[in-house]
């Protein structure tokens, strides 16, 4: 499984638009093949910051997600509305048995 985390801090006057675009992206992404989960949350310590958490079945599913034109447009839109650089990190994860 591939785990992706990311964040964007919205410019003060653009938070509502960043939130709208992010929710639209999350809802669309959940329908893509190989998407296990895709979520966005508001950071409790910085309410202008949205944090993304995604799980993908494998690297191929994630690469297909990145190739979707709507995903590329979403990233471009976020960059224009962000107060700081966006972040994204990807991890190859293996589920552990219960401890």
C-alpha cells in the first residue's frame, strides 16, 4: 500500500475556495481505481491549513491518479491560492499485525 500525506496553507482570503477545491478533489479521487481512502482535514492548530491523507493500493494506482488531468489542475489551482509552498510525502507501507 502507498500512503500519501500533504498539506496546503491557504491565503487568508482564499480558504473557502481551497476547501471547496480540496473536497471536490477528494470526492473525485475516492472513485478512482486503487484508491483505498482519500481525506482532507482542517489543522486544529492552524485553521488556514488543510491536511491530506491518502491510501492507494499500489504505486501504479497512485501514478494513474497523478496522471488524471483534474488532479493536475487541482494542484495548479492550489498553488495559486496557497500562502506557502504545498507539501506532499509518499510512503510504501506494510500493514502490521495487531500488537
